[in-house]
């Protein structure tokens, strides 16, 4: 098939659109792939739709290969099922809600767990019907607070969402692994640079989850990966390598020290290093030798609030988002001055483990960083104004109520898998796989009879790919300063033939070559525009990003045409005689 | 590819769903093709989605063949463009409206004229860019007052909408004809029984329009067709064959007659037939000899109301919907008693042309049926209580302000093309083609520079096909008492293999034949369900409606399998040896 640029509904722009912050948005608009209709709402123009179809094809291939069955749910959905699972409310302002002419409440589906669960409930009743995997590629809606970056984070967007249904946990784990493998294949075929991150499952509930993050500086998600390449995780999901407890025997006794004028950890540590009687011989005291106790308030789903103390080494900060992921669905905020006043045992600036925890006089729950293992000694607050305590030993002098992963992750932290070094990076979520478990099945009453005729609640997995987002991410990762640069499998055409000259010979030669290429089964984009200079056509071919460009120009008179590789920029002259077959062979071999 | 019913997400129901009024709805639900989520909102299950993909393929083929370029607009649209064309208001309660988190007004697109117009305005600026045809196959929303009949009239539904853009009227006419031919090919390939009806363009504006109506007793649209097959039209669009004026010379003078106790046209005519001095020699007076003047009120778009008198032969009724189509966008209602009182010249029951029209004493606009040509004589009201006038001649004794097509069409009316006989029938709109003209381009400022460098407003056509509706209509037209009966091009599978028996030989034989059929490139549905009797499987195969059914049963022991034609019920035994190739050949030849 030959797409002629003289009639194709595409226009390239020289200028960047004013509202485009990121490369993919800028280029997809400039190259005429997408157009903005409203914030976060885009039209896919013919070139964009061609890329989308290619992405969809790859996804369908791999979903079908793991036995997924495709169907399509509506986007306009009634309130009731989302009320039953609590998400009508939980989604808050992110949900588009509307009323129909009779006043009935509807929503535009942000994700379809409820509908899939109900469909299976409608059809299936026996363990013999399972396992089952259903999927759809369908338009979803989220009223993002900050729709940005073009189709990277839209308010109307295309998702592949699939759901697995199993009678037991082993089945769910297998379904999850099948999806994981399929996702790896899909993202590999799409040519993405990505990592699979352990993730917290957050608001979705459930027990295990991984995110597929495209590695990208403009990403909104921070993740860590081991420089050895054996581990990647969401910041929220990183775990600290386990540290063995130290022996308690022979440790010096705790000692309360007057520490006037030490408003910061730095000044406190200085004081300990300067005073002869407090100094250590082997090395200077550091912030990491102090134990900082941070006072917070949790808000539980029922609205109740309760205090929480978190103890972390003084050289680390508490990452509230990370902490929140651990205590979900509770929300976390710093303790206010007024709340502080309600606990007379707390001496501001001098809070120590002595008053914290189940046995402490405040009774406030006390969780510590995993580095605070039994046998470690700390300089920390002595619960008296102007005084700290040193040599306070965990497991001897105090016993926390538990540990919590709450410190802000830093470059150089240790990998939980091999003890290697972690580094922080930014990514964009392109896929997410969850072991949902029985949350939705329970809420909506999806049970089947097991082998003994007993009703058991079905266990589910939920698996998503951002389809329109994937296009933007691929554009983002592959583009260069000259324009888009599509991986072959996704390109809107296989080859871009440029008629570089105004003579009839060149026009006819380009058209003939395009036809000959199409005859080999390739999809050909032919730049046959009149009144457009070769220079503009070359620039456009680089902007549009088809991987192979063929220039039919002056050298046609000598029987030669030029092949350019969009990515590498390599050029080669080949005889026009037999060119179509030769180009087709090269493309098919790639 | 082999679809196995043992794992396919489909369930057949023996009972009709309680809310299903029509055959297609009943069967599509019973056969597991669709499921209702809310009134007028449906899920397409795997079997339904397969049919949809086939319908889409046919449509894309033919749209691409006329140079249509596919793109996809969003469904969630901002208010502004629809405000500019007046449709934000005009659509009334049929439009789903909603607000985003910032309070911005949005709608769910019922049709996309505005968006296409703006896209072309964004890209194009010269007559050289035209002609252009764009299309999408996309989800649309209308908040129907009475969503009914399953996917036949949904509130969320799939449409193919396309739009042509031309610089002049000739171009528009050509684009319109290209679409018309493409639609004929599409509906022919879909196996539909349909007529192309002349239509009023109604709220869409524009100058010419035709509807593609599937002939169907459950249809909501009434249309007429000539028994000679050369004409079909919407009731609103039917035209009366032109009647030549008659000579005025020699006609008897008008004569006022006392007509007491004639409350109805029948009693009036009786009186004329019974009184010696009024009787005609050649034939009795009939209701068709009287002229009935019906008093109505028009409501104009600006809210103003004005009276209208419509004169029709006494044997005909005024069809308000038909009249409304002629005076659109004005709305029509009978004149109320209070409004009547405001016109003292009107004598109730005795209104005649004398007081009507521009020159009449009431000044009320007076339009007559096209049968009231100059030289026709009428018995009509004399504008005095208890009196009628006879021999009142149009063009001599009164002059209407014009004619109007307003009488209710009846079986037996004359065809405007060949004077043949019209008959009324019912249909379902499956396609609609409009010459929109410049309405949207004007409202949204879509101009291009013509050859002389002058800005001219682009003229547009708008062309729609109800894609999900087409599935229901095809089901409706092709189903029989046993179930669905798909045309080959749309069937969810090419062949349905039934394993009719529990022995391992039969199961293996059926599976092998299914694989062999799939190897020839056919899509195979294999009923490999355990614990399901052959009788239930046969019933399900007829319910599901795949055109060719192959039964692998007891006769497999003798090396034979049976082929059944779903439509005709014909059965044939053939040797299992070579059966796949033979069946494939038959199917490909069909």
C-alpha cells in the first residue's frame, strides 16, 4: 500500500507547540501524529492511528498467546458496582461522574475490575470453568489534576486491561507469571527500555504487584535499581537488606549527657566529638550514630487519627510517601503543635525511645528503621530538656513495636538481593501487574463451587498496559534531535520514499519505486508533494521517523537511488534496478 | 485458529431475557454475544466482538477504496465547538453533559461534525488540499429517552462517521455519490435487505440526504416504496406527483349552501349527495371533494409563535411529523382554543379559504396540499356558521400562499417517479448520507483560498453508519426460529465443529478435523465441551449461527462426518478423509 503525502491528512510544523513540555509531545504534534482537543484529550490523526494499530497488534498477539480472550466493556458505566467496591468514592476527583436524563448516576470507567468480575459471575459457577483470562483494549477516563505531556498522561486514553480468575492462590500465581512473561515479550517487541519493578499495590489492594517502568528522565515515578542489574523496585517497595542482631554483652551502659545549645544533629554530633569524655577513639561520631524520632499522625479510613513515632538514623530523612505505602490505607501527616501538646511525656527536641512504644509512658506506637537492630547503640533524646542519652542499646534499653521502611532512599543504598549498590532513576509506568486476590470477588459476590460442591470466592489478578501512553514513551525513548525514530514493528510505514526533485523523471521514478515496494507487501509512505523542496522533504522524513528512507533524486539519471537509515544516518547508493526487492529483503531481515 | 467452546467465554441461555422485546436482542443475549450493563449500554462478549471486527473490516475496506483516511477523535469533548454551532443546546436531553474537576463543561460526542471541521481548519488552507474524506469508527453517546431492543438503539454505540470537504458544490456532489456507492457495497457485503430512501435532512441542515433503511417490521421508521421498485423515501420526504393545472373556463360559479347538522365530513358529503339540487350526475360526492382547513401554530427557533392554516382534501389527514419536516426548524402543534379566539375571522367548523392567506381577512398563512392545483373545485367552509360553499375553484375564487407536503401517506398513493403505486413499510436506519453544505464550516470558520487567492467557505458532507446497530439488524433479518444465522462474511467463525459423543475417538476425531480445517486458514469453532449432550450441542450450534456446521459423531466409526448448512438445514455425509479440504473449498466458493 502506498500512502501519498500529497493527499495524506498530515501537516508538519516547524515550530514547537506552545504547550508541549516534553520531546514526545513536541514531536508527535509537529509530525502530525496527534492533536490536542482539550487538556489531556487528543485526536489520533492517520499517522498516529497507524502506530496505535501496530501497538495493539503486538499486545493482542501476546495476550492471545497466553489464552486471553478479548471482549469490550462500555466506557459509560452505572454507579452501583463501583459503589459496592467503594471506588465510586475512593477515586475522588479523578473520576468523571455524570447523570443521565433520568438522574441516574454514571461514571466514565477509569478501570474495569468491577465489570469483569460481574461478567464472570454472570456466566460461571464451577471450578471447572476456571482458570480464565479476559482482556480488552478500550478507552478509559481519569480526570487527572495535571494532564501533561500530550498522550503520556491523558484524561481520555487507551488501555489494555486484563483480568485473571482462578479458584486458588496457586492458580493466581501462575496466571500472574504468564502475564509477566507476556508483558516482557510485549515491551521487548515494542522496543522499550524498561525495568520490572517490585511495587506496592496501594489502592488496588492485593498481595503482590510489579510495575513495568520505562526508563525516562521525564518520568514521574522514581525507582531504584541495583548497579549489578539484578534488582529494581519502586522507591516505596525497596526493602533494606536484613542486618543480623549484635551481641548485647559488654556494651557500655547508657549515660545521660547535658547537651545545651545543640539545636541540630550536626551541633549535637560536634559536641560529642569535642568533649574529651564523650569522644570515641576509633572514629568520630556521625549523624548516623544518632537516632531521630519523628512524630506523625495517621488518619485511618474510618477517619480516626492516631499518633505514630518513627525512629530513623539521624543521617536519614523520613519519606512520607514511602511510609504511607507501608501503612496504607492510612494517610500520614506530621504531628501538629496542638496534637503534640496532648502528649505531656514528649519533650520537644529531646524525644527518646524511653517514652515511646507500647511500654513507654506516652503509649505512642513506635516503629524503627530496619537498621535499628538489637545490639545497636544510639545517641538519642533523653526525654528531658537539654539532655541526650548515649550508648542506648536497642533490645537492652528499649524495644520498638516493630520496624518500618520509611527512610528516603539514596543513591548508594544497599541492594536487598546481592548487597550491591542501588541507584535512583526516573521512569514512566507503562504496565502494572497485580495479584488482586479476593477483594473484588468478595465485594461483588463472585464464587464458584469447588470439587466438594462448596462455594469458594474466586481470586483475581489485574494487569494493565497504557496503550496510548506506550506510543508517547516509545517516541520519547527513540527520538533524536532531528525527530521521531520509530522501531520497525511500530512504524506507520515500512519505508519512506522521497521524490527529491521537480522533474517528471524523478516524480515518475519515485512513484514506480513506491509501487514496486508496495508490490513486495511493504507499506510505503511516498513524499510526492509538489512545490515542496527536497530539503523540506528530507527534514520531514527525519521528523516523521520511518526507519528506512529512500531518496529518488538527481542520481536517478545515472540509475541510482539512495537508502538512508533513519536511526544511524548511514547512507548507501544502490541501483534503482532491483532496488525494491533489495530494500524489501533488507527490511525483512532487520 | 480453533476456538474451543470448553474454554470460550460464552454461555448460552435457554430462556429469553426478561427485558428483550425483539428477536435480535433475545438471540444475541441468549447466544452469549452481548450482555446488558445498564439501559442501552452493552458489553460485547468475545463472540460479539468477533462479529463486530468483521463488520468493521468491510466498512474499512470500502471507505479506504474511496480514499477515506481513518483517524480517531476523542469521545469526551469540550463544550465550545458545540456551542459555536448551537448543538450544545439543540441536542437537548439527548446529550450526555458533564463537568471536569475544574468545572469545565464537556459532552460525550453524539456525532463529530464540529471536531472534523476544526481538524481540517487546523491543517488546510488552500483549494489544492481538497477534496478530502476523513472517517473514524468510534464510540458515540446519545441519552435516548427509550433505549430499546438491545444494541439496536443503544446509548453507547459504535458508529462509522465520515466527512467530505470540498471547495465547491460539484465536488460535494461527487463526494456524496462516492459515499453512496461505497454504502451500497458495504450493505450488500453485510448481506442486508435495505432500501435507499430520499430523506429530509432535518436538524443536520443541508440540502440533500438519503437514508439507508434496513427493511424490518420492528423498525421505528416508516418509509414508502414504489411497488415497481424504482423509488423509496422517508414518509417525510415523499413528494406528490405534480398535477397539471386545469382550465378555469366554464366552471360553475361558487355557491353558498346551508349545511345544518353536518358535524363530520361524512355527514356533509351525505347532505350533498341527498339534496337533488346539489347532487352530481356523473358520480357521488366523496370526502375527497371537500377541502379541510386545519389550524396550527408554529414555534420558531427564537420562540416566536405564528399561526398556519393547512388545506388538504377531506379524505386525508395532516401528518404533523411530516409537516414539521417541511417547516423545520419550526415546531408544529394544533392551534389551542385560546389561540383560536384571537382570530375573530375564523368560524369554527366552517373555515374556508376566503379568510385565509395573505389576502384573507385573518391574514393567516395558508398552505395547501399539492393536489389543490388551479382549476380544482372544492366544497369547503363558507366562513359563516352553518354554511359551506361549493364549486369554490382554486386560482379563481382563492389563492393559497403555497403548497406543502403534509398529508399522511397511505398505501396506494402515487409514486412521483413513475406514477406507480406506493406502499408503506417499516425500517431501521443503518446509514445516512448528507450534503451538509457550509453550515458547520461557516459556524467554525473553515475557509480555504481559492485559485484566485480568495477565501471561500468549504462545503461538507456527513456520512454515518451505525456499526453496532448493523450487527443487531443483520441478526434480526437473518435469524430464524432456531437462532442466529450469520452471513458468511460476518460470522464469528467459518465453521462450527460439533463433537457429538463422549468416546475418545469422537473427541479426538473432532479435534483433528478442527485442526485440519484451521490449517486451511479457516476460523473454527469447536464444541469440545464435556458433560454436554449432542442434542444440547446441536441446539447451541443453531443458536450461535455459524453458517457451516460439521458433526463428528457415531458415524465417524464408518469414516463419515456430516455437514449441515445452518440456513437451509441441508445435511450431507462426507468421508472424514479429506473432509477439511473439501469443506474449505465449499466455504471459499460460497
